């Protein structure tokens, strides 16, 4: 009997010690960011305990785990139990519970929670945001009314029970992030690690295809890859990556990386910003994510938790400098950024910024917003329902001017689980339209003077080098293309006239569109102006200045019209036409040997530019050889940025001058050394 009485207290002591140990272990997992593991431990601990305070704290911490892993709706029932227990004195419970109530659409209770926090809370920043949320809630009714002209469709053939988000359209492909097919479990969410996938879009269908993962140099096991963005030629990709948190890793947390496509595979990714930019500030780990490049590749938007911002996560921008490096990131300011989280930027070709935020007035968690500039001021607009919902809605991208994709973790509209990708169509009638045209004048350049040049055949080319418009300049050199332009693209204007060689002109419409709000008339026609300068046949210089068949060794010219896309060495159709002129000249001079030199601009490292110029020169020579010129008569030479014409180039036109192709006479070749074709 005495033995039994003695054993009972020992058993109680052991159970109390065991619970304390389990609770501490769960806390440690939570501190390590292993939220899903901590949740299971807290749930197990509650099932084995009758201690009401311990149960209340476990519910609170489960709610915190869901919040910290971006699953706010799942946090609500646990916050509710913890709050109703009335044994927790932490004011943060009330604050976060109010946001959880908003996330599940319980606006009335959320309003009461924010009011109570404003009255009782002691944290200045949180009280300030609670006041803002009370203002935001007054707009919920208006924003929740669905726009009758917008329809959405779950991409059910693409989505899975895993997470799919951050879609982006590149040419005829949809590229996105997904946690499907992961062989490892991420302890923060209990789901797989995310990787990058793509599938080919059917022009008549928007949400069908078979996803294919990127190669193993991009998708690393045990790492998250997410939210890609691309240069306009699709050759360079910037994306976010986070590691597994191992101490041996040089860079921890989420960083921006870039990878290059060589025509077959994507290269091993490298950190975009210098490692020194990721040093901890007062113990705070810096992370960057959600990158978005402008159409010209000159500016990068991204989300970051860098110190000095306006809230948890802010949107920043960085500009590509002349040396190929990215500038120090600059905060986008308090009009866009809030005390909440502002992330997932996307910039259109018209320079309209879309982003997701839970700090601006919205319906639930993250809502999608549009930012436009008018009279020097930024205007923010919530896209409203049905694109936005009480859940997280984010990662919008456009397929064309009015239709596109976005991601949401809503439980309605055909959701398949976790984050899904949706397609939307905006069928709002166009009450006002604007047409853009290109006109100009053709000149003959003679030293510093320009003479009007008549009867020049003008061609308008798109970014793929395809001719989309033709016209002829009149008696005073004036011309106008009847083909309308689209905003956000680079066009090339080429003039052709017998005995003249043209200087191709790039005309960019990026950022030149007129906002619809500024239109007054039902139809507005805008005509842009550009000049095209032609030259006398420069091959005369290669003939020795007077038609000498022997040629003059050392004579050199710039071969106009040989244009390459940024970071590319592919021969465009317009470049092929110019190379054909060189082929015709070489065939008329069967023993002349020349060097074809390629020069780049300065927007990359010296090493990269040298490699790029060599590839460009080799590609041009390969094309010429394919036209019947002996490879013994022409040498490829890459100069990189070693001979810049404009060392301090800023504009795209100035960079184009530096990206030139030169032809230099090397001398004569012995006819006996030519191949059997004699060419």
C-alpha cells in the first residue's frame, strides 16, 4: 500500500517532466522554422495533456506556425481556441487573430479585434497598422463585388494537389513554380520543395499542357527555386532560390540567382547580387525574392526584407549599369510599400506595375494591385473580385494586353489544392482606343551634313527580324508606316536604295504608351518620329579606294545593319540581308581575304563580352561560308568591349553603335590555296 502511494507521485512527476520536455522540443522546432514538424508536436502534446494553459499555449503556437508559413486561414481556428481560453496575456494573439479573421472573410469579428487592439495594444507600429486595417475594411464591400466583365478559370490540367504559382509567359511557353514531384519534404510546411517547370501553350487553349521540369543545374535537390523572370530574348533567367539552411552553405535564406540558356540547356545558376550584399544587419538575415525584369532588361524589381523598409516585405528596384552590374537596390517608396507585405511584382511592356499586398485595402490576405503613373504621381488600384478573394491572390502575369494568369490558394472556383494557377479574361468593352504609328525622314550622311534622300524603300521589322511594314520615302525623304505599333517593343527601321548602304535604326516603344485614363477622344492616333540615315556604298573603301582588284590591306569599314539581340549571337533575318551584301562583294573579289570583327557594348563583364563577341563573329562567318565563300578567305575575330566607339554609352541607340561589326582587308590569298570550288 505504501509502495503504491509512493509510486503515484513519481509517475506524476515523470509525466510533468515529459510534457515540459516535449513542449520545449516543439518550441525549438518552431524557432528553427520547421513549422509543420512543430505543429504535429504541439498537437500530440495537447492530446496527452489536460493542462488548460499548456493546451491554450499550444493552440497559440500552432496558429503562429501557420501564420509564419503563410497559411493564415489555417491559423484562425487555433488562434480562436487560444483567445477564448482567456489564459494567454500576450497582446500579439489579439493582433494576429484579427488578421486571421479577415483572412477567412469574417470581417465583422476582424473589425472588433482591430478596434480592441487599438484600445489596448502597446506596440506603436502594430497599433498604427490596426488603425489602417480599420480603414481598409470599409472598402471590402466594394472590392468584393465581382466585375461582370472578368472571368476566371482554374488551370486544372496544369494544377495538382501540390502548390503551383508564379506563372510567367515567355514566347509560347508558360513557366511556373511547383512543389510537385519533390523527393524531399520541407519541414516548414510539410510539403515538397519547389522547382521550376514549363509547358508549351496551345494558342487556342490557355491551361493545357504537360509540365516539364528545368534541368538539374537549375532545380537543385533540397533547395527551393521559384518565381522566374526572363530577358526578352528568353536567354537569361533570374529566379529566387533558398537553401536547406545548412551551416556549410555560404549564402543562407532566399537570394536571387541567374542562369543562361545556350540553345540546349540552362547553365549552373549564380548569385545575382554580390555576396557582400547579403551580410546580416544586426543579426537580421537579408533575403530577396520575386524578381521581375522590365521588357528592355534594364531594370529589376524584386521583394526584400532589407532593413529600412516600410513593413515586413517591401518592393525594391535595381538598374543595370554600364559595367554590367546591378545598382544598389532602391525602395519603391511608401505609396507602393506598406506596413504589411508587398511582393510578387510584375512589370508590363507598357511599364504598368502589378504586385500583391496585404497592407493596402483588400479583401483578404494578399490581393493583387495595379500601380500606374499620372502627372508624376503613383495611383494604386485593387483589381477586386473575382481576381481577388479572401485568400492569398498573387503572382499575376499577362498573356496579352487584357488576359493572363495569377495564383491563388482559394478553396473555391475549382481549386485542386494549395496554390493553384488561374487564367483570367477581361472582356471590358474598349470605349477609347489609341493607335501608334511610326514616321520619319530618310537622309544621306555626308560627314557632318545631312542631305534629304528621296525614294528610299523603308522596311519595319519586329523583334524577331520579320518585316511587318513597307513604304517608300517621298521626294523630300518623308515616310510613314501604316502598320500600327504595339507599346513595349523594340522595332527596327531599315532603308534600302541602290548604291547605298543603310544604317538600321532601333525605335523602342517601351514606356511610351498613353494611359487610358488620359485619353479624351474615342480614337486617338499618335505618330512617333525617327530618322534613317543611309551611306554611299562603303565597300569602295575595301576595294582600295579606287576599284583596285587587289584590295588595300588594312582598309576597314563598319558593316551597318548587323544587329544582334542583347546577350545573343543568332543571325537575325535583317542581319542576314546585310551579310548577303558582303557575300556579293566577296564573290566579285575572288581572292580578297578579310577579317570579320564583332564588337559588343559594355553591359557585362569583360570576359563575358569577349566570349559573346567571338561567338557573334563566328556565327556571321559561318553564315557567309554557307553562302559559298571559302572559309579560307574570312577570319572571325571577337573584340568584346576593347574598342568602344562611345565609352560612356547610356541609351540603347548608343549601345547599338558599340555593338558593331567591322570588315577589314587582310590581303590577297594565293589562288592555288583555295579549295576545289575556287571560292
